[in-house]
């Protein structure tokens, strides 16, 4: 069955430290991949996406993600976290042969400490 | 620059009552979606629409109904509300296709008591 897994439910990181959020997927073929961020009380905002090509993609707010086909992973990174990065982060995938149904991971809550 | 607008932002409903969550987008998107978000569960698709007059069920459609009479509007109807429908509801829209950048509204927090 197709699935999206975010192994970390909750991550605490110090301001200025680096952050990496994990995402693994199980699909028959390489799907289209997305990371969304949800700030408290807000809707979801797209951080970045991967459709094809360069496996390292840059997004907004200083985030980047690396697609690794061999590991079926699409991990999100930021070199230096700011207090405003405290939010919930969702990995999402869509099968390339579908109408576009997004499947979301369960999310990772990021807490930023001073 | 409104994007996707949802109303109301908050609502408390009594068991057995009905209500409609409103969603409007001004981006001329063909596709629209309704999700519910429960803690630790990510977002689950309730219903979606690929254009005016066309709707289909998602993963968790039971207890809900939708209609799509215009491109802009995609209301979600809850009939005979139950406590299990306590959730945060998000509407989203996208232009089309699998390269599917969805734009989300700010959500409706609904409690059924």
C-alpha cells in the first residue's frame, strides 16, 4: 500500500542549530514530493516541491530538501533555525499517475528553544 | 489577494445539528478539496472536486456532503453532527493535475458537543 511516513512526531531544537526532518514514502514509482508548513492557527503553506531533475531543491524561508531515490526519502533541512520556524511540518506525496490526490504524513511538530 | 477563504473560523455545534462550512477561492482553480485534520493524523481527504458540477469521495466521506455549482465555491455540509466530527477542517484548491500545488485556507475549528 502507498504510504508516507514521518518518523519523528516531535523535535526540539535550539535557535541557531540545524534542523532535519525525515520523510519516507512507499510508492510504486517516484511520486511528486512536497513539504508544507503549518504555523499555529494557520493553514498549510508550501515550502518546496520536487517533481524531477536536481535532487536538492531549495524552498522558501531558507529550507531545502534532498530526494534520495535509493532510500525513498525526501528529508527537509535548515542550517540555522529561527524562533519563527516553530510550527508543524508535513511531508506530502502524489502519485505521478493519479489525478493529483495528495497523501500527507502525520506531521512533525518543531519546537524552538532560546 | 484573498486566495482561499473559509468561514466560519470557529463553531460549536450540538449533536444532531447540521451546518455548512463555506469555502471560496478567487484563483480560478479547477480543483478543490476538503480535508479534516486530527492530532497526530495528518490531513485526511473528505471530498474533492475537479470542476463545477463534479465531485467525488475521498478517504473519509461518511457524514459529509458537498456540492460545486460554481468554480469559486465548494461548501461542505455536515448532516446530523456527531462528536467524531470534532476536528479542524481545511479547504484547498489547485489549478489541475498531479503537479498539484494546493493552496489552503486558514481552517475552520469545529467542536460537536
